[in-house]
C-alpha cells in the first residue's frame, strides 16, 4: 500500500524538462524524442538479472501494445554481459517494444539511473513528467495518463 502511494507521488511530483535523445535499437532502427512528438514515451532502464524488471515486463508489453494509450515504450537494457543474452531474454519474455543496448552514455541522454528498473515518462510535448525507480504497474501508468489528458 505505502509503495503504491510513494510511486504515485513520485509520478505526480516530477515536472522535468525533457532531454532530446537518439537511441538505436537491436534491429538498427533509430528512435528520437522528436519523432514521437504527439505520443507519450515511456523509457525503461532494465537488466536481465533484475527481479523487479522481470515483474514489470508483461505490464510494459501491454502498455506498448495498447494503442488507445497513445504510448510507446522503449526498453534500455543495462549491465549485460553480451547482447545475445539480452535478445534471448526479450524473446523469452515476448517483449514487443524496441530494445536498446544501454551504457552510461546512453543513460546520460535520458537522466539519472540510480537503480533498476528506472523509468522516465515523457508527455506528448516531449517533457519529462514522471520518473520512477522500481517496478511499475500498468494500472498506475494508465491512471496517470487518463488524469493528464
């Protein structure tokens, strides 16, 4: 209960300005904040060894696939030994959103990553409106999006 309240408070209290980013996913496709103007963008930093990351993957998939949300999810894999391990993990978890291989330079384009998972939410105007460290629930994100429409 207290964790949900803390998460909701964190989501509601963070009106940061967005940073432009340019990220290349595992298929070679480039993703920029500019190309997603008009959409919500959820950038999630995660790792294959991270239990809360594993817990939130189905919800992130559901958010990405539900086009009614006008939301795109970008997953940035951090702290990995090799790229194939990340790709195998994503396939096993049936991840449908783009996977980016991350490092400190990639993270610096978005913001601070003090723990995993870490999530940034950009509004359709390209501003960071929420930040969360820890697992997210689909319902929490959807509730936030409904309140901001």
